C-alpha cells in the first residue's frame, strides 16, 4: 500500500524520539526559550539543537530569535494532522475488529441453557 500522505513521514520521524516528544509536550504548555527547553535533558546544547532541528524540519515547531534568546513554539496544526491520521487508522481497525467479532460470534452461536 503506497503512502498517501508523505508529509506525515517527517512528523512521525520527529515524534519517534522520546526527547523530541518531551519537547513537544513542554511546548504544548506554551512557548519557551531554547535554554529552558534544554535544561531537563542530560545532553549538550549542540545535541539538543539537533533535536530541535528535526522538530523544526518536520514543521512541528517554529522558533524566532529576539536579541540573544531563541524562543520555540509548537505548531498545533501540524500536530493535528498526525492525530487525524491516527484517528482514521483507529476507526478503520476498530471497524475491522468489530466485523471479525461479529463473524466469530455468528460461527459459534451461544449454547441454549440446558434443562
């Protein structure tokens, strides 16, 4: 099955890493400077900036520099695109599971109570 939404690939790639998911989780609370975002992680700033670069390349975050401070904010619309795809997949598989359950039940009708 061909991928019909190649724009989702970078989003899911970005979300595959726990550090990047944690950054998105923090940014859902509001914009934050890079220094504050990097503080909870046990890594150097250059490594952390690579994570931000992946998030920015995927369109999940945007940053702007004012003076010496770079502030990041989440792009909720890009995140919603991934959530919409997941909801569609969930509905598809739920429907399949329901049809399978109905088929199994039709093949094995419950036994009537014996007297």
